[in-house]
C-alpha cells in the first residue's frame, strides 16, 4: 500500500501550485492569451502543461505550508509577478490602439465605434480596432507569444519562488514603462494627425476666402479622405516601429523581473 505524509503532500502541492499561479497570472493578462474568445479551459490547460514541464526544474522550494501565511504570501507574489509580465506587453498593444484612437478622432470617426470585449467600456474606434488587429498579426509574426513564454520560464531562474519580498525597483520600472502608451501612440499616429491638421487649416482658409462653400459639408469628407490615404501610405512603415516597441517591451520585462529580485538587468 502506498502511503505518504502530510509534509510530502504539502511539498507536492507547492511544487505545482506556486508555479501554476505565476503562469496562470501571465496567461490571464498577456496579449494573445487573454483574448475572451479563448476558452478558459484552454488557458487553464496550457498553464497546467507548462507547470508540469517547469516544475522538475525549479530546484528547492520554500519549506512552508501552502495554506500558511507565508504560503499565501508566496501565492500573492506569484500573481504579481505573472500579472506584471503580462501588463508590460499589454502596454505595446495599448500604445498601438491609442494611436488609432488619436488618429480616428482627428479623421472624424468618433461616432463610428465597434464593440470590443478587450477594451475598457467595450467600445473602440474603428481605426483603433484595425491597428490592434494589425499589431496582433505583427506580434505573432515575430513569435512574440513564444518569446513571452520563454521569458516566463526564464523568470523562474532570475526570480525563483521564495518568501523574499519583491523589491520596489521592479514596480517603478513598470510604472515608468506605462508612459509608452502615450509617447508610442503619438509617434505612430503623428504623420496622420499632422497631415489632417494641415488639411483642416487649408479648409479653414478656404472657408474664409469663399464663405459660400459649406465647410461642414466638405470638411468631413476631406479629412476622412486625407486620413485614409495617409493610413494607406504609413501602414507598411508602422511595422518596424511596432517591432521596435515590442523589443523595448521585452527589455522592460526582463528589467522589471530583475528589479523584483533586487538585481540589475544587463
């Protein structure tokens, strides 16, 4: 008859539960994996498979009870680590979607919105939704999802499961990276916004020279046409910048993980 003690059961449970929590937190927040059309069973199954793969390589784990205060603290830390890694990469998609929001409002597409389950409030501009899909395809083309899983696996070496508190430098790195939503989005939409601004100025001058021309009748059509033409011209050139923004996101991710452990990422 096979028998085991409560201490052995606690070790086995901790060896599976703690890495599973970190992996599940990342899958729940990271781009691609957090899509609502992906069933929860698939997400949980993927997290369980990755946990089974990584568990034998974790080394010595803290000798604490999973249900104790120290065990719950470790669970909270794993949630923070996994969610932080996912949110770092979400900033890249938020910047691209923000560029679509900025440009779409200038083009006069504020009234044309789509229901997007991943967006706050459920609605996004048509152009923002288009750029979000475009960013998703680029992210998949450069194997961003596989690199994200690889970074997650490496995090167990850089930041092993322990009772040591997370250092504040990691959170500071993530907070500073949040500014890329505005700076990156502005850089992406700057050509479209600048040309539309010049078009609006031209329409304003035309209205002053010939008031009989209805600026409200022709202005919207002109800004929309100019915006669509500029989008067609700049869309192929957006790819290198999205790739660059993604690379910066991975660098921030590794820096944040090292910062959580009190190390400096090189």
